[in-house]
């Protein structure tokens, strides 16, 4: 009985081997071997070979990124029902921040340098303006060639007159000693250098007009001097006339005595 069972098993094994050998099969020389074993990991998917991929297979859909309006880390459904992962935007690196700070510092330094240069240029312009104004003022004080005035001998005469005034008033009070040289010098200037004196007076009047108090005081002093000069001239004329009248009367009296004596 046991021998019969053993013989039957051997016959079945031989028949199976013969069927496998006689089964027709196509052998490919360069066909890749397909691994039909089941993967041990659940999330592993075997990629199909290019030869075995059907022509009607759907193309892979790439996930689409949303615009910057969506919040970072959110997931939004795409048109095909898949979830598109949005990566958060990358912030500035320390190198970028350092470059921005260096740029700001350079701009601030440039603004300070430009402001300093502008101040220096403005100061130099004012200095040049003052120099030109001074030279123009001195040139305007000089007399014209048609007037015939000469500054060198006239200035010497004015200085000599001022020294003479100080010598005359040396034994007087302080006020007279200070006013006498000025009066003698101004009088000599108006006598020797009339055109230059007129130019100096006009320039002084221009500067006095900038200060109303000084201008008004000058006008009052000038009016007082003019009135005093006019009164002096009137009294001088009256004195001359009175002296002429007295001399005439005395001469008539003498002439009458002379006639009576004859």
C-alpha cells in the first residue's frame, strides 16, 4: 500500500515536469527580468519598464504652487482632486541684511559729504562775494579821471589838517580834543578832495539807510547844522550890513565936519 502511494506521487511529479517542458514560451534576448515578488513595504511602487508601459497610460500630474496670497504651509485642492503643497517663501539671508545695512550707511555718508561740500561751497561763495563787493566799493570811491583829483597829495593834506586840529585842541577838554581833529580833517577833505568826499558821503548814507535809527539821527543832525549855518549866514549878513551902515554914517559925519571947517 505504501509503495503504491509513493509510485503515484512520482508519476505526478514526472507529468508536471513534462508539461512545463512542453509549454510554448517566447524568450527575449534583451528583455529585462521582471521581478514578480511582492514588496515588503506598503508605500513602495515598482516603476514599470519602458517596454511594458502601455501607450494609453495617463501622464503624471505635477502639483501646482499657489500664489503668494495663500498662507504658508496651507494645502489647497487642485483641479484634478490632488493636494498641492505650498512651500513658505524663503526670507532674506544674513548676507542680504548686511548688504542692505551697508547700503544705508553708504547713502547716509554720501548725504553728509554732499551737505558738507555744499556748506563749504556756500562759505567760499560768500567770501568771494564779500571780496568783490569790497573791491567794487573801493573802486567806486575813487574820483573820476575827468575831475582832476589826485588821492595821494590830497590824502596827505587831510592827515596834516587832522594833526593840526589835534595840536590846536591838546590843552582843551576830552570832547574838544576828539572833535577838533575830525572837524579839521573833514573840512580839509571837502576842500581838497570834494569828489571823493561826496562818494564817501553817499556810501555812508547807503549804509545808514539800513538802520532807521541812525538814519533819523543823521537827518536831525543835518537839519540842525543846516539851520545853524543858515542862521549864521543871516546874522553875518546883518552884521555886515550894520557895520556898513555905521561906517557910512561915520564917514558922512566926518565929511560934514570937514566941510564945516573949511
